[in-house]
C-alpha cells in the first residue's frame, strides 16, 4: 500500500509539472504569434518588392536593392528606441503600437501599387512604406519578446527568444511564397490589403493578452547599456557573418559551380535552424549561455568550412545544414547573458541594443563578402565567415574565463569560512578555529553531542 501511495504521488507530481510546462509554453507562444504576424507581413513583401521596382516601375537593380535595405536601416536605428519604449511605457503598448505601424505600412504599400503609373511617386511612397515597416518590425519583435519574458519569468528568457526566432523564420518562409502567389494571381496591391488585415488581426490578438507591470527603477544611460551589452553583441555580429554570407551568396555560389538546387541549401539551413531551437533551447538554462554559444559557434564554423571545401552539392548542403544548426542557438544563448548583465528595469533596452548587432551583421556581411568575391572568388567567402565565427569563439572563451575567476574566488572564501577562516575588512585573515576548539575543550563531556556553534 505505501508503494502504491508513493507511486500515486509521483504520478500526480509528474502531471502537475507537465501542466505547468504546457501552460508556460502556451504563454510563450501567445506572444510569439505576434512576432509571426510581423514577419509574415515582411515576408509577403520581401520577394515581390525587387521585381515591382525593377520590372513594373522600370528602375535599375540598385534602386530595387535600396527599397529592400531601407527597411533594415530603419530596423537597425530603431531597435534601441523600441527597447527603451518597452522599459518605460510597457511591452504591451510597444507591441500594439508596432502592429498598428505595420498596418500603416500595408496602406502605403497599397498606395504605391495604385500609383505605379507615376513611377517616381510610386517609388517614393514605397520607400516610405519600407521605412515604416522597419520601425514596426523593431517595436513588435522587441516588445513581444520582452512581453513574453515578463509573462513567464526571466528564468525562461532563452525559451522566449528561441520561440520568437522560430516564429520569425517560419513567418518569412510562409509569407514570401504567399506574397508571390498574390502578385501572380491578383495584383501587387493585394499584398498591401493582406498586410493591413493581418497586422490588425495581430493587434486584436495582442489586445486580449494581459499586460505585464513596468519595472520600477532608474533608466541607465544608453551608453551604459551599450557598454554592458557590447561584448555579447560583438560576438553575435561575428557569428552572424556566416548567416549573412549564406543568405546573400549561396545562389550565386551554386551558379558559379554550375550546380542545381541552390534553394535546397537555404531550406536545409532554415530547417536545421528551427530543429535546433525546438530540441535544444533548454540546454541554455542547463549549461549556461557561454557554453552553448561556444559549442554552437563551433558547429557553425565547421559547416562554413565544409561550404568552403565543397566539391559536390552534397557537401555544400551538409555544410549549410551544419551552419544553420550551429547558428540557431547563438542568438538566444548570448541574449540570456546580455540581458542578465543589466538591471531588470533596463532589460528591454538591452535586448533592443543586442538585437541591433545582428541587424548590423546582416547589413555589412553582404558587401564584405562581395569584396572578397571580386578579389578571390566565391569559396573564400565561407572561409572568411568561418574565421569570424572562430573569432567569436575566442572572444567568448575570454569573457567566460573572466566571469569564472570572481566565482572561483567567492567559492574559495565560502570554503574558508566553513573551515573556520574569516576575513577582516582590511583583507587580513584571522582564524577563529582555535578559539572554538578551546571552548569545546572547556565544555562538559555531556555536551559533546550538541551542535557546534556556527562560525561567523
């Protein structure tokens, strides 16, 4: 009977734990849906804008590229602002504002399509819509992530960031082909209409989710937050060069080698990325951000070296898969350490600043790789990206060692105190062990079984 009773209690405990984990995951997903909405809107337009500018408006490829990059510039510049908004006015308010901005983007995109008979006016309105979308992206992505962390607690930061990444990449994968379908079967303006509807739907969803309290405390100056986050952001930027290089040049790399199916490598990269986040996000809270990031970067580095050495498409596909698997956990692993490094009140600002580094990395990796291609050809760009990932590993090892040294000193002090050694304010050690031993000798033998006096 006792065994049955214990088994029943254990089963009840397992069921309770399962229920708690499920509720926590649902809370995370509820805010990750808002990230999905934002990046679905981005994906709708991503594959269509270059063709619209070049083929329908009649402008060259440079201006088509400008229309795409305008969004990323706006996102990069507004990330810290979005983080500060999340800290000061609340994550829910920031996210809802961002969704309304995304809806405004759809209206301007529709107007641009309507004005295509006037190319200059259409292009200017399109640029404005892209800038608006960049601001909306930073507010939604940053605000929803802060919101998710606030709903489940800082201990689950890695899981929230991981789900946000899954939502964003999944939304781009779904949104891009759907945008092309809308253009081919309806018209470009339909993309603007769908963007408005989806963003407003996201706004209604966000309005139904409870807000989190604004943390009290003093706002750190931006330069202070930047100083605390910079090492982790730099490491992320170095690791992100590989992703930027693959995204920008894998298609041209395949064409240069006269290989088919360049899209397969991109798909394998994305699939490996999502699988790693789904299966291994919990390792960050178990092993720590530094260790997971170092191991992940090693995987990414190996994949990039495979791409550099690839002599057949299968090697390139394996390299892309390995690189995607490795890069997947770098962002949440380093994000946990970056956010932990600042007071709770300023964690939104820290997250915004930290995320800006990956925007910067993706922005500069394409031009840098282009210079290498011009001088040396395509394969060396992956060797360069691998070297950047290796530099990130070296930086993280240095940071980890510096962080570990104070912990070892603190552990040694605690051990000495347990052994009877305490430290005076001037740093000189004085032993209290002899005094306690003398007291013990003076006690009657009947007291020998009583607990010893704690050492202070």
